[in-house]
């Protein structure tokens, strides 16, 4: 579904009340932060079916967590040194398939399998369930004093995050615009500003 004059369509699943128009307006407001009085068009209809290969219904992570009897993890496969915060820490490396279900461990740790590597921070705890891995981060202590020195790594991370905000604006604006200058000629600029002190 899309607004007339726009070429940005949104796939809307069938709502419980069957009101596709209201569902589209709510989704459009959530995605692009505005709505329009233009007519709503239906581009195409897609029908999906879901089939199960077995009769066992998968429990949600919350259900698995409530039913789990957690035990401490066994010995790691090996140890390695990983850089956490401001120093290298001797870190155990676990094989996910070797941990099994219903295991808990405390960070720092590395959990690996054939397709992924999970780095567990020093202030995190892990619970391995049947279908997922739950990581809980402990709150940082309130009496931590921030250093006045600029951390170049943190500065780079936040610089890229702010630049990403402007880039996402630039990707969203042509999708939602009606103006030819913006939609086809890409005649616009996006930037991120903060309010100056005292203004």
C-alpha cells in the first residue's frame, strides 16, 4: 500500500479488525513520522502460508527461561586474550554446541559455533537456552568518574552514529517526497544539528 503520488509502498499484514487503511496510516507514521490526506492505493496483494515440519510448537525464549534449570558451564575449550574496556583479559572460549541447553556463565567469555562468534562483556551474564542465547548486562556503577580525556574510539563510534542519522534522512526523504526536485533530481541536503548553548 502507498499514498497516491508516492512510489514508496509498505507491506501491511492483515490486521485483526480488517482495517488495512488504518494499519497503513499507523505504519506510515511510525516509519516516516508523518501522514497524508492523499488517497491510499493498493499496489499488489501477497498471500502467505505457513507450514510446520513437526507437531512440536517452539516455546518462546521467556517460556524457555522460566522452565530452565540452569547449571554452571563446564570447562571451556580453550583460553585467549581479548581486549575489554582498557586492557587485555584472559577469556575462556566455549563451543556453543558443547554447552548444551540450560547452561549459565559469567563474562568475559567468547562463544562460537559454525556461523557466529558471541563476545560476552565482563559485566554480562549468559544463559544458553534451547533455541537462543540470552545475555544480561549489569548496570554500570553510579560512582564511575568519566575521564576528561577524549577517547578516540568512542569519538569515532559516535561520529559515525551521527553521520548515519543524516544518511538515513537522505534515504528516507526521496522515498516519501512528492516533489520531482527531491525524488528524481535528489536536490536536497540533510544534516544533524544541536542547539547552541545560550540560544
